C-alpha cells in the first residue's frame, strides 16, 4: 500500500512534469510523433508522386505549427496532419474522365503526312476532317509562299526558289503558250538546252531567279512573244492565282476554326457528363472532401480539448510590494 507521503510526492512530481520548456526541447519533442506516431507507416501513393520523405516533411511541419505537448496531443496532431495530407492528395487527383475517353484535343491534331488531295467525307468524325483541313491549309500556304517568290523573281528580284515555285512558273507560262502538261518531248527541256543547260527533266536544273527569268522569256520568244511582255503576263497570271488561293486559305481557316470549336464543345460535354452524372467522379470527389472536412474538424476539436487539460502552472502571489511588481512583470512576460 502506498503511503500518504509517497502519494503526495507522486502528485507533486506530476504537477512539475509539464514536458519540455525551452524552444529547443519543444522542437525535439514535436518530432516524436513523426518518428514513432500512429501514422509513421501511412499508406502513400507513389503514382501521385507521394514519398515517405514528402510525408515525413509534411507532418513534421504540421506538428511544428500545432506545437503538441505530450503523447496524446502528439497523436492528435499527427491525425490532423494525415487528414490534411489526404485533402492535398484529393486536390491533386484527376477528377475528370481519362483522356482516352474524350474526343481528341484539337491542339494535338496536325495534318502532317496527310495527302490533302484525297478528299474526306463530310460525314467523317470532326477530328478526321480537322486533320484534312490542316493538311490542306499547310499545302495552300506553302503554295502561296511559292507564288509570292515567283512573282518577285519575275519582277527582277533575286529570291530563293523552291521546286514548287518553279513548277508554278512553268505551269502558268505553259498555259499561256498552249503547252500541254507532260507534253512529249518536254518543251522546257528544249528551252533549257537553248540556254546551255542540258538536263533530262526541268526539275533537274539548278534553278535560280535569273535562270527562271531567262527560261520563261526564251519560252515566250520561241512562240513569237516579246520576252519582257511575256514575263509580265506570266507574273500577272501568278498573282491572279495567288489572290484566288488566298480565298481558299480563308475558307479553310474558317473550316478549321469551326471544327476546333466543335471538338472543344464535345470534350467539354464529355467532361461535364463524367463529373455531373449520378455517382460520377465529381460526386465521389465531393463526398470524399466532405468526409475529410468532418475528420479534420473532429481532430482539431480533440486537440483543443486536450490543450484544455494541460496542467496550469501555479505562481504563489508574493506579499512584498516590490515582489508584487516583479510578479506582475513576469506574468506579463516582460522579464524572465
């Protein structure tokens, strides 16, 4: 049986055992829950980038902010940290449908590698029609750039020519002269030979702006046309084609914009259906958030109750007036 003296001594010791008092001691004790707490082996999700080190740092930061004292407060503070961590996880989770279940993102669709001369059915899916429209746009824009280069070269500018630009110039000149496409023998091979350029086909020549002007002028001269006038006529025909091509580009751009809007609307509708449907992802996320909020409220309320049970330090009131002043200053925290 415990003697009254020992019982009194035990109670006195308990009142004095209020945990660490210095900032360093309190900081060290706050780490106890991190190393040995209930959630030291909490279930993490590596697929979301969660690691043991990340969780360790997170709950240590929460423990520092809550400043728990004693095992009960430390366990409750760690419970708060775990709920907050799961709330952060919930915010990081994708609440929308899987990308594969959505219509294609129009920003990822290109016309690369697609032959836009092969028509696409008007009943084809919007994504397929957008691929074709963007392939056609790329082709028309490249042709427009070639037209501008030909017009500049025929006007006397020293510009770099692509094979497409040479084809445009010879096609327009040949039409004005009545030459058939793929005519045999190729009249352009003969024109080049007359200028000292021996090639099997026109595309084998090393074309420059100067060579193009000389070839087109000589072709006109061979058919009884005045070379400078014929050069101007070919340039006018190229510019007329450029203007018509600009209209086609604008039409394709309008088609592209309409298809992009259609795909974005379809994607938005699919996301809304997945989120708003009964039992959908949005509803499940809302339920999880509400559950975690209730857990957090309960954990914080428990921590507040535990803090209310902390032993209150007793300071005997001195009887001397000077000591009274020191007592008040100490209580106010103005002196040590």
